[in-house]
């Protein structure tokens, strides 16, 4: 890939991130473990905390995972709450191996400002701690927590939304697939942004040397997440691109760059959703590498992507609802 293939507004960030991005799967895995040691203190259980910044309140809550361990939830909502607003489960990225809810706080605050919604960001277990299905279990249980606490949070239980970036987008696709299969909770629409959904090589993920995410980091991340399943019979709840029946999934909003590894798998996922009768709003941004909107937020193409997301999100809020199944 030549520098000229990257959008001009992203080239400065690309030069920095080429230097920071690991070039081997093992290098990515070492980096992930080192980062997680530094961020581990945030995951220590504690009392609920709350702070207000401007028009937004951020509340830290704790619940119990299905294995008995603590699950931290970051709740972002209007400082003056309203009733009957969308309830959003937002899942952070990081290749399933790194990250915390705090890295998606800016996105959550934009969604709150746009729609007065309540956003719940779970601190799901990472693959360096536990491989699949740990992250999926935590994310799905957080969705059930959102459903069960909708009244308390002021969220409309017929307008629950799931979204996320990168691996969080992959978890979004997996959570909505699991929700459809189990029939326990209804999702009004989903927002998997440049989702990590296919563990198998594609034309765009082979020999990709783009900044932020490349072939090596992708292979290292899937190795960690799938563990002993890697190279074998991988279930669609682990890699949603393997699902053969997407009927009944919720309407979808997504975008992806055209120089990143996930380009082809996202387009294939979008095509499969449309073939299954699922409404999809999607964009491809030319010259955009992985996570461009997060690492170069002031670039014109990043502002365009945020506008696309927020416009699509507002339209979906005005259009899509899904009543919860009887329990």
C-alpha cells in the first residue's frame, strides 16, 4: 500500500500509527498483554460512582457475571434524564484482546447528545484473560441487564440497540445473532462499525500493511480470541461471518474504510444481511484505514463518518422498535 492510497486528511496519523502497529502476530499479543497490565486497576470492583460533565452524566455500576465474577458497566446518560429514550449497549473495540469502555466514551456522549439515549458500556473480559465465549457472554449478559433495568435507566424496552467498533462491532453482530437464536431479548437495530466478523482470510485481510490494523494484528487477535477453536469448527457466534442464516436480524447501520483488512468481510456481511431481507444503511470511505474516525477525529473524512453515524442513528431511532418477548 502506498501513502497515496490513504486519504490526505489521514496521512499524518497514518505515519505515526505505522510505527506503533505491530508487524507480527506475536508482537501484537505481547503488546496486548502489556497494555492490559497497565489498565487492570480499572477493573477492580467498587461502589457505584457518578460524575457530571456538562449535559452528560457518567455512572459506574457493577453487576455479576454468569461465572460469579464482577462485571463493570459504564453508564452514559443525560445529566437530566428523560423517560422512554433508546437504551444502547455499546461495545468497545481492541481486537477482543485490549480496551476498556472509556475508549468509547466520546462516541457514547455523541449518541446521548443526538438522541438523549442511555448508553451502557460493559467492561467485558478480554481474550488475554479468557478466550471465546467470555466476551460474548459478558456482552450478552450486559444486554439482559439493560433490558431488566430499562425502567430504572429511563430506557424504552422496545428500543434497545446494540453497537460497537471493530471487535466491538464483531461482538455486536454476535450478540444480535445470539439474541435472535435464544429469543430472550429483542433488539430494535444494530450498529456494528467496521466489525471484526471473519476469522478466515479475505482478499483485503491478506498481505495488508495498513496502519492501526493489519494482517499480523488480525491473525494474532483471532488466535487469542478463538484459542483451541482456531482453524477448526468455529461457531458463528464467535465469527458471525460464518452464519448461514441472517434472517430476522435487526436493521443495521455500518461503515468501513476501503484500505483496511475488514473491508471485504464487512461488504460480504452487508450483502448477506440484505439477501436475508434485513434493512442496511452502509458507507465505504475511500482511503480510510481501520479506526480512522477514532485515531484521527479531526480529519474531514472522520467528521463525515461521524455525521453518517449520527444521521443514521437518529433516523433509526425514529423508525425502528422491537417489542420484548413475553417472559
